[in-house]
């Protein structure tokens, strides 16, 4: 059995209640067994200076930017903002977020990182913050049409797509589209179903929405959005349900990770396969591909302790 902490409501931090949701961790019948490729195993990279989960993260070039999140059993939201340099295996602390925020979402357009929504000490927020590398410092941008958390933000075709998540006490299927040239949000084609705590990536010119929670049930669903047509279609289902996952793209592959469940979609076969489990299983983590490696950053362990760990998986050429 596995305990996972899912953030479902926002109240002042002093009165925060953290939901504990219990699931079985067994794989469904017929799921493929884990067969690591030769030479592929997780190792520890330089840890963050602070243990945290539910961060807003984005990649610009070979560097990974991690903002906010939460720490400890109180669920205290954070302002810390740091950059990880994969080549140097080092962390640099940058200007902190203006407001402590957890369960937000991050994405990058050009040299600018955006942090959308989340939860603050005052409750759910619609705030959007931008950090431009060429002129460092956080700048407030147009707010989301509605506050939300446990959502995802994906950058594609020069736009930000904010999808799903939780608002108040309800799962959402709304999609909001941001144009940085006009600093305005518009409504996009909604998700096929309300969902939160899912993974999302831009993959081959489309947006893939992976797993998540629907009415507190973790799902195997994958939905694919084609921006030019504005249409959603069903994608190849996960062999095992996943939520509170990290997701990253490496060439023709999508990598999805939560705790000991690591699934890889291979576009050459159109199928998912299992990858090697990390050393320290965690959920609500960030996952990125930089250089020749995957990096699993932070997250919450199965005994509900937030972690500063960074694990690295050097991948063999595909």
C-alpha cells in the first residue's frame, strides 16, 4: 500500500489540512514488467538547498528553474527560486517569488519563465508571474480568468496553455491560452474530462495530457491536443494509472515518473514500456531531460516527507 499526499483545498496556512489519499500500488494485469536497458540506473545529483514538493518548474536551455512549492507536514508554501545547471551539477539561488506559492505550474517561452496559479497563504490564486533572464526580476502579468491549482501549463507555438486543475472544490476541464504579445488570456477548447494532478508535455507539435485524478480516481487516460485544428483526441493509454507525476520529452520519447512507476512512450513503436525505478520513490516531483540525462527533482516521499533530492538517469542513445 502507498500513501500519497494530494492537495485538494486552500485555506490559510495556519489552518491547513493536508489530505491523505490511500491507493493500492499494484500494477494492472497485463502490465509489462520493468526491464531496464543495460547501463541505465539512477544516481544522486546535487540536491536542492531546501526540501520541497509541488513546485512550478521550467527548462530554458540546459538549465532547470524551480520556483515555490511546499515543505514539511504543514504544507507551508515557499518563495524560494533556484536554477539547476546540469553541466556543472550545481544550484544557484535567484530572486524569490513575490508571494509564497505551492501547487502552481511553470512553463517557459523564449527566455522567460512563467508561474501560473497555485495556492498562497490567502487561498487559491489566479496570479501569473514572469521572470525574464535578460532582465531578471519577477513581473506580474495578466491574471488567469479563474484561480486554480494542481493544473498544468505547456508552452507551444509561442503561447501558454493552462489546463485543468482544481478551482474551489471542483476539478476543471477549462483551457486558457495566453498571448505574451498582448498579455491577454482567451478560452481554448476544453479538456475532454475534468482532471487534476496530471502530467503534460509538448510533443511533436501537440500537447499530451497524461494520467491524473478524475473524481479522486487515478487514471490511465492520455489526451492529445492539436493546436492548429483545436481538436482533442484520445492517445495511447498508460499501462498503469499515474497521478502527481513528472513528465519530460527526450527526442521521440515521453518519460513519465511517479514513485516507483516509470513509463516511457516510444513513438517508433506507439507503445509504453517500463523504465528503472528511482532510488527514492517520490510523487509531486519535477522531471526534465537535459544533456544526456533525466533529472527527477524534489517531491514527496511515500512516508509523506518532502525531499530535496535530485536523481539523475543517464540514458543510452535511442
